[in-house]
C-alpha cells in the first residue's frame, strides 16, 4: 500500500496493477460503507422512526407498475349490466333514505349499573303563570353521563363461632376453615386477581401497585406481592398445562420467542432469558408462554416433543431440529420475508419495491378471502380460502419465485437486497406451504401480536427477578393473554378461578379453561333469562 508521498511507478504494467488494487480496495470500502449506512439507518428507524412497515404507494407505482397492472387485469371483472327494465327501488320515490351508520358517541353498555340523579323544578316555579294552577309531571328527559367510582379496599372478617356443651363445658365445635388461595394469608382472591391483572394484563409493575395501595392506607411491600404471584402461579399451573395439551392437538401451531432480562442472584448481574409463546388453531384458541434460561434448541424440543402437524415459526436455526423427524412440517412466515425487502428499499428501490408488490398481491388475496368468507362456518371458510389460493395465489407465488431466481445472480450476496432474495429462496418451500391447506396462515403475525404484552411490560417492569420469576410470569401471562384474546375480563376470570381452584375436582379441571369457563358462564346467563 503506497502513500501520497511515495513516488509513482514508471512501469506501465506495474501502474495498471496498482490501479486495479486501488479500485478493488475502493470497491470493498464502498460496499462496507453502504452496509454500515444500511445498519445505521435500521438502528435509527428502530430507535426513533415508526414501527409500521408501510410502503409509499407512489413508490410501488413507480417501480412495480407492471406487476400491479397485471394483477388488476387478472382480477375478476365487475358484471356488466344487462339490458332491460331497471330494477325496482327498494324505497318509493320521495321516501326518506335510511341514515348511514355514523361515527358519533356509542351507547353505554346496558350491563353497567344506573344511578338516577333527580334535577327537579323548584316548587316556586311549578305554578302556571297564566292561571296559577300547579303544573303536573307529564314526562322526563334523561341524559346519561359516565362517572368513575374509585376502587376501594375492604376487610373481610371471617367469623367462626365456637360452641360447647353448657353442662360439661367440653366438646367444643367450630365450623371448618374455608379454603383460601394462601392458607392463613392476607390477600383474598379478589385482591390477588387484581394484582395479577394489573401486572400481566395492564403492565403495571409491583412497585407502582405498592404506591397505589399505600394511597388507600394499606402498606404491602412489593416482595410480599411477588410471593403472592408465585403462589398463584403454582395454583394455576395445572390449567396452563392443560391449555398446552389442548394446543398440541391443533392441526397447526404457531410459535416464536423473545428475550427478557433476568436478575442473576449469583453475582453476575443481569442475564438474558427467553419467553416462548405457543398458539393453537381455531379450535384451540389458547396462548401459552414458556420460560427458558437460554435460547438453546432444548426449549422448543421439550415443548414439541410429542407434537405432529404443521408448525409455523420464523426461520431461526433453533427450530431446525424439529423438522428433521418428519412428524412436524415447517410453515414459513411471509412477514419476515417481507421485512427484509422493506429494509432494503432504500439501498435498491427498484428490486425491493417489485418484491413488495408481489407480496402485497398475496396479502390482497388473503384480505379478499376474509372479507367474503367471514360469515360462513369455519370449515367452509377453510375450503373456500384453499380454493381461492389455488386460483389466485399460486400464480403469484410462481411469478415471485421466477423473479427471485432471475435477480439473485445480479446482486451482491451480502447487500441488503441480496440477503433478502437469498432468505426468500432458502425458505421458499416453507413460505409457500399455505397453498397446501386453507387453515394455514400466510404469516406468523399472531405470535408477533402475542408478544406485545411482553414488549410493553419490559418497558415498565424492566426484568423478572429470577428464573423462578420467569416461570411465574409465563403461567400468569398465559391466562391473561388468552382471556384478552377471547374477550374475557382477566380479573373476573382470575377472581372466580382462584376462589375455587383449590377445591375444584381434578377430573373437571377442563371447566376452568378460559374458553370453557366463558361458555359455561354464558350458558348460565342464558338459562336465567
């Protein structure tokens, strides 16, 4: 390597060789600079930019106009009107048209209790100004206003009278102690359910709840509430275990993992644990989290050791060993493939937007299927979506694959667009797996959404206290997230289950699953009506 102060060679061949070496070095530096700029751009977007991966429609029209135009031409044309008499109008001419659904204030739920507040006319204004007769009430005007009644704590005094024989002053008898979530413990099931729902459904850490309880005049330390969580998790763990058993009966299971900080009490500071989520299909609508101390393959291997069927996950190498036996069939995630092309759109706009256009067409088919078939039975929806994918999505997959194969030799392998193309080609069989069955999804978005409570929680409670705390969080978060997905109030569910889980027969534990619990309550309410 020569410096500017060194004399240039006089030999032409040596000068040419030097120029070639300099150009090669310059090309490597330019490639490295472009890679570093791309990494910096992604870091800045993750730190300060928007999280949504929305693509500018103008960019799609600029770089992928032919692809979009071809899709519009292949779409089913609107039926042309046939000549003949005009169809009769459902309303006669001049009749008022029905009002469109507006966007005004929604009515308050009928289940909320009502408390009348009377605003009556003063007595001196009841006399008629014309004849002096006292005016009579002919009606009323009612306006509803939503008010908040602050939560309150009460102390339940469990009184058990003692009885003894008055003659011999012996044979004392007393009622048996009722079962409690914590034997001789301070919290009732309602308070425990409140603390659990606050932390794992509403992301409120225990130290904040400590301050809230202090405002009510009750001093309870966060370490005490942490012990309550551990006891509750032990009581509810059999329910979560049964939820996992039901999930593994699904035709397709979705899974993913995310890091979580863990306090290491062996003097090593903060370490990184892992939370895995497992989601069942339409007939097993549970979400279960599992905690492991690391990201090794022993985690998913233990979870899915007895599973047979489709498994949808990202292309992480930790899942590779699951597919080697042939009992588990890999389903890819188009969302992950799309993300790589989205990140490459600034370094290679033409190719990146062309790939994004193909993927957009695939999601248009999915959206059309859900809009047209959302009112039919699930199995009919599955069959119809499978047929629609075979007709519309299969040609798109083939065109996208042909395009990827053609463009792969034209780009640098280590460039953002080269890595995006290679990722899609390496996992192509798994990415087009949804063409095999209508109950398979195009992406693993359900797992991404199931990790949102953890992502929000990490910004509030920051870390879990230990590996044991990670297991506690996994159990309680499984129940809270499943309840929220089913439209159940997590606090109401936990309050009822904690009140009777210790005495509930083990053979009937299925009744305590969130979906079964919801169905039984709805059936009971219908019977009352």
